[in-house]
């Protein structure tokens, strides 16, 4: 038996502090949302599957719940939107301890509360194998103002928020058996995305979910441009920086360039627009420039090499490559 | 390797006949939808998991794809809404033939086209076990006009659309080994729901996804009322009616009362409102009345017995009971 009733009770509890934009919760066949006048609706959906996106022996249930929602919130941030409601489809193995579900939901709900997002519905089922979660997040953005991947212009500077490589560093240590567990709680950059929309700063944006090299390639592809990244400019998280071995001194920058799930924002803006080093309390770093030539280069030690996208595809097969190609 | 690229290509193809309400498709981090002014957004999400909601050896891929979307569309119909877009999260086992996926999507897309619904996004992953689909459907309804479960009033007549028991009859035959395969393609009653909203006829509504007895109990619970159903009035599908064995003459009505996944609508309306026998081309049958006493009765052969909800919970454990309790 899956603890469907408990889950639904928790959904109801989560709705007590009701968001005025959510008119109805899980009692009816659909949730009813009110999108502010003059706004468009943003919708994103992301799987979190045991064995593919997470392992129960590597992360706490709270962390897995947090990251499940973070993936969706980060997509809303990438479009410059304001998140309104989340919907969770959750299939659980019959033998899963109820405590695990409680802790998973507690991690998810803590993040949703911190962003004023209501858990407004979902579905539950018994899983034929492993914990299966699918999160859907709905947000809104002023009409025609959403940040797109396709807006980058030749000459734009390229910026990232925060620091990169923390999730990849944890995964590297776990996969190598050097640590047993490691929780990383990335915080989606909602306020930065909203600031960029409000101030009409960015020409394009994406969140770094698959790794900088892969996500930048999406911007370049959708905008029909190329890019040059300055390796020294890439902000590397301290936990990745610590992994510099004498035998593989490239590892920190590899993790920062190709590691996924940092949920920072990557955006481009015209050179003429002044970008503060701190936006909405978050560090912002210039890391490169958009080029006409449709290739992505990495400038390092005075040399320019091609930067191939080597980002996240699946949890199981993800191996940071020791050498860039 | 999952055929993610092929799936996304198909998503893109599906978007060529672009719905004006969907501003962007799968190229960005979120889909952007335009909800008509003065309307609220309806959202529903439903799992279709192999071994829980369907079996690949019992139904064609087209039928499984059709039913995956039908579940979500039917929730929009139950609220009287107009469906706008669907989002499909699909996890596929590595060994699944590509042809299966093509046929699954073809069944899903045929239904979506027939309702003018765009497949506007989704997620893909490799499944750790079995085909895992999660469908999300977004619709709209005029502000404050959505049909709710909580609106039934004492004295309302109770109506159902179409005929009941077809899906349950197929499942009964499959489970008994009397047939090897059976496709049932239920058509969500979108136009009936919209008609009820437009004409302000219904006090409450729900779709029959878990079985009449269970779905009626949801209306009664949310509306704090009871109900009496006339057994002779319940419209039974011919394929259920054919399953009347001398040893179990109750089977047809059992399947109609407790079988799920018919995706017909159950609604209540004041006695004073005339209800046509055909709404939007669909047969509508009066089957009972809402009571003050918070119980559900079945009137049969001049007797009144308690009707307990015995609807669908999970595919695996679903067995039409030979005797009502």
C-alpha cells in the first residue's frame, strides 16, 4: 500500500497558507490557478527517477525532495518568471518506509515555502520499481517579456550567477567511493531572473542544469551564434576547487564546465548594459562573449581550444572526462 | 539509449499546426501559454505506469498513448474547461523498440489533434523499469465558472453521459484469460462539460475515472450530501451487458457501478432545469437523486441497499467483486 492518504493530507496541509493565485487545491479534478492580467503562463515538467537522477543511499530524502522541486523552479528562473504552484506526481515502491516519504516531502515543501510556491496537486501511484517523481511548476511572466534561449546577439557578454561545480564535485566523490553521502541543496535563482526581466537587461538566458558547456551550446544553437569562454573567468565552487590532484589538475575546471545540476543562471546581455557584480544578493560573473562564428571556444593560457558540450545526460553514465576535447 | 531526439522531433512536428494560445514550445526551459482574458487556468496531472495502469501485452501502443492523454483531458472535461496544451514526461526502458514509442505517440497525438490540444513540452529519461508516463493537461475556464465536486444540492437529479462498464468488461475478459488483447479508446467528454458551463446547468460534476460508486462518493463527500441511484437507470455498455452469466447475472451492473476508466461525466443539476437526452451529441441519462442523508443507496427490485464505493485503485489489484456489499 502506498501512503496515498498521508501524501494527500500533506498536500492539504501545505495548502493551509493559501496562495491567492491558487483558487482550488486537490479536492477537484483540476487545480484552478489565476494568472495575473497581462501575464503569460510558464510551465515546466521534470522527472526525478531513482537510479537515474538520484540514489537513495547517496542523498538524504530531504535533499532528494529539495532537488526534485529545484529542477522545476530553476526552469521558471531561466525564463525570468515568478513561480506560482507546483504539482507532484509521485510513485512509491510498496516497501518504502513512510518516514522516507515524510522527509522527502518535508525537503520539497521547505523549498516551496521559501519561494512562496504552493504544492497545489499531483498524482500518486504504487511504483513498479524505485521512487518515481515528476514535478511540474507553473509560473507567470509579463506578456512577451520571458527570457529566451534564442535572443543572444553577436557581441553580447556572457554571465553566470554563483559558482559552478558543487553538485558535480559531490557526485565525483560519491562515485569514487571517497564519501558515503553528500547533500547539496542548490537554490534556484528566481530573484535574479525576475530582476533581469524587470530591468530589461538580458538578451537570452538558460539555467545550468546540464552543465555550462551543454547549456551554453543550447543558447548558441537557438540564437545561431557561437561563444568564447575565458577559463580563468569561470567561478569554480570551493568544493570542486579542492579536488585538484597533482595527477589531474584540470578536474576543478572540468567539473565547473561540464558538471550539471548547479541551477545557476547563464545569460547574455549587450556590452553597453552595465551589470552589477551582485544581483538580488547573488554573485554575477562575466565569463565570455558571443561570437558570430558558430563554435564554442575556451580561452586558456593564451590558447583557444574548441569546447565540446559534455554535460549531464543520465546519472548512471555521467563521468567527468579527465581531458577536455 | 532512449530515443529522446526522436521524441523531441515528434514533439516539434506536433507543434507545426501551432495553437495560437501556445506561444513557445519545447525549445526553451518552459512552455509559454496564453490563457484567455477573464479565464482561470486548469491543471491536472496523471500517471500511466506499466504494470500499474496498463500492460503492454494487453493493449496496443496506440491505445496506451490514447488512454494516457484521455485521463488528463477527462479531468478538464469534468471542470467544464477547454483544454489548451499537454505535457508528457516519458521514461522508457533501454530495450524498448523504437516502433513502440512511435505508435504510443501516434495514439496520443491523434487524440490531442481531435481536441485541438497541443503537445507543448515534456521530459524524457531512461526508465529503471517499465514504461513510465506522466501526462499534464492545461486548460481554461471562465473565471469562477468551473464545475466543482462540492456544488451538489439536496434534491438535485444525478446524470451520467454515455454508457458505463466498457473498460471494466475488457479488463475482466483479459484478466480471466478469455481474450489476449482488447483496445478500448474512451473519448473524454470535453464538449459536454463546456456545454454545462455555458448553459449554467450543473451544480456539480466529476469524471468517472475510478468507477461510478467511487466518483459519486467524492461528490457526496465534497458536497456533504448523500445519493440514491436507480439500478435500472444505469446505462450499461453492451460489452458489459454481454457478460451476464447464469452464475453471475449481477456482473454487468457491477462492472457499470464499480468499473473505472470510462471517462464519462457524472453531474448533478436542479430538478427544475430541463436536461436534454443528448448533449453535444452524447447520450445523457438520469440515474438518481441527491439526498440529505449522507449515505449512498442503490434502489433495485423495490429494495434499497447501501452502495459502497468499490472503484478502481490499482490495475494489479482490481477485481470486480461478484457481490455488492
